[in-house]
């Protein structure tokens, strides 16, 4: 039993590290090394972060990955003991529920992120918990998991829904994969969404890399993760979001 627990811990930590270093690492290599000069016109902030920032982001992320590992292990052990609502038979809850639970899980995470994110910006909590993430005023793919340990616990708290709502492991896999990809895009520092797409329905529904980059640079506003509807409903989109997006388009001035 003891060896089995350590095997689970090791495997989960390898999975957590792999998804971070593979996704963030590939993005960093492509945008900050290989095509750094080719895509300068798409860089949201002109300057590139120094090596000290990169080292700090990776160091902070390693701590976050340990916390994510222990949360994953907790859920696995709780599931084995029958305390979660995770089910293995794909159609045990009906095929419609199975497929619908995937977007609903993503919507739940977006809601969790928005409100916990706004809470961490309260003056009583920001300096203690969230300021560490905002040390990266000019974010990179490595910033995605660069959290204070307390924030790492809060960030992964959305998965505790498995104790209350039936979810299939495939749903969880899709959700955390989407989270990793979109999180890296949000911190990418480059914008590839066209003006036409941004000013269409897509731009009203989804957030952009520019959206979250502004949040890091200006601290206030733009609290959403995947979708823009909470920022729109709560009027927390930064008033200069539209202007800043259009300014960074190819051939126009980037944000300093």
C-alpha cells in the first residue's frame, strides 16, 4: 500500500511537470527563441523579459507543480475510498450528460477563476497571495504557473467540484488540457488574433493574450481566464482594452 501511494505521487508529479514543461517550453522555444525576430510585430510589449524573470517563474512554478501533485493525489485516493463523484462508465450518467459535462466543467473553472482572481486583488490579499504572480509585468509562457503557494492551492481548488458533481476522468483530462493551453496563450506575450476576429462574436466571447497581458502590466481589470462574459457583466474589462488591442496590430505601435 505504501509503495502504491508513492508510485501514484511520482506518476502524478511527472504528469504535472510534463504538461507544464512541454506546453510552456514549446511555446517559449517557438516565440522567444526560434521566431523571436520574425514575429516582433506581434509582440504585445516590445521588450523581452530578462533571464532572471524566467528563472524566477520556473522556480515558482516548480512549487506550484508540487501542490498540484498533492491535490491530484488527494482526489485519486478519495475516489478510491468512494468519496468523490468521479465515475468510470462513460454512459453511466447518460451520453448527453457525458458530453455536456465537458463544456460545463470549463465554464465552472472560468467562473471559479474570475471570482477567486478578483478576490485575490483585494488590498488585504493582493500583497500576501497574488503579488508574486504579478512580479511578471511582461509575462511569458513560463508565467502560467508562477504562483505563491497559497495561490496555487486556490487555483487548483476548482477541481474539488468532483466531490459534489459526477464527472468522468475524460472530462477532467479535457478540462486541464484546455486550461494549460489557454493559460500559456494568455501569458504568451504575442497576439495572433486578427482585428476582424477580435471585433466579431469570437472576440466578445473569448479572451485574448492582449487581455491578460494588460492585466499583468496594469494590475487592475481584465480578470477573466477563458471567456470575457464575466468581465463584461461586471464591467471589469479595462476601458483601454479595445484601443490597446488595435494598437498592437501589425504595422502599428506596440505597448511599451
